[in-house]
C-alpha cells in the first residue's frame, strides 16, 4: 500500500503478503525505512488491515503537518465501514473518495 502527498512526501509502504505468518526473511527483502508488513490469507486488503494502515499513515506524516490530514482513496468496500470512519476521525484523518 503506497501513499504520496502532492508536495512529494512519501509515506513508507505497507507490504501485504499472502499467508498466516510473516517470515523474517520476507521482511529482510523489504528494506525500506519506516515500512511495515503484514499478512492476510490471500494478500489482499481488508477492513482490519486498512485500520492498521491508517495508524501507520498518521504516524508517518510529520507532526509539523497540520491536522486533519486529507486522504484521497479509492473507496473500495474493504476500505470503508463504521469502524474505519471512527478510527479516521480519532486520528484526525478526513477520508475522501
């Protein structure tokens, strides 16, 4: 999962791997400072992982950047539910499809 700001700031990616456990050698091949990794059964995004990514996104944006943050995203079904909206509000992120 990647995110780039209009000013060129790049949020470190979240790597999604298929499987049940994340193996250490997988992370050793994913060497990008600040990146994160997780697994899902098929390697696809789901609501739970999107919430983890929202937290990763908010932590990655320097605190000097004024909140709320605006996140323009695809609005796919796994990226939008009541729990996601609540977490976004808590993190001061405005979701825009």
